[in-house]
C-alpha cells in the first residue's frame, strides 16, 4: 500500500480521516486496524482509547459519510429553489457531483452493508441512514403535494441508489443525468 501523508489535527481526527479514506477505497473489512494505525501515525493505545472496537471506528466512519452525503443531497435540493417539486429533482445534482469525484467507489452505506452481518450495529447504521434519507424525501414529496409521498420517495431513493451503483460500474457521467431526467419524469407523474 502506498505511503500517505499523515493528516494534521487531533489524534481522533487523524484516525477518522485515515479510516474514511481507507474504508471508502477498500471497504471496512478490507482494512485492518493496524493499517489505520500506521497510516494515521497514532499509537495502538490511542486508537483503542478513541475506538475500543473496530465496529466503533466503522460507525464513526459511517457517521462522517452520512454528514457528507446527506449534506450534499440537502444542499443540492436547496440550490434547486424553494419549491419542493424542484428540490425532489435538484437533489440528483448531488449524485452527479459524487460520481465525478476522483476515487469514486459508490455508496459507502451499500458497500458497508454488503460486507456486514445483518443484525449487527454496523448493518443497522446503514439501514438507518437509508431510512432517514427516505423519510426526508417523503416529507419533500408530501410538501410537493404527491398523492402517495411514500411511494414517490421510495422510487426516488431507489433511483439515487441505482445512480450511485451505475456510477461505479461504468463511470459514465451520463448515468447521473439519466437519473435526474428519470426523477423529473417520476415527480411530474406523481404531481399531476
């Protein structure tokens, strides 16, 4: 594995920044704690002081991903204007931005869920993230006047997840645009 510059900041921040980079690139299962320790430049005791179990570190990683991704979705929706109808489509601009990033590896939550046993805290956190995002989209759909806001939210979040997967499968930026156009079609049909 290539050497990386140790991030600046508190030991906890260095550990989290390193874990974020490594877990996103290789999956939490593909990265040992010793690698996180070596690349963050902290002592083993320091890592375990902040994160007694590897799952604690994975959960903190997922919290950081949640802040970044959910924040990007909400910002893209806000940037689309004040109308919830426009925000439901505008949130797909976050997808376009994510898929164009160097080192893009898809949805960290789906990737982590795929390698985590159901019933554990890590898998539960991935499900919680998807549930919270869908609830937010449901509320936007309700505000927009959808007859069945839950159905529209499920359709749009499935489309988002498919766009995230498509971006990693072939790296074609056209996927994000196609997802946005599909979202517009779904929203228009739901709000007739």
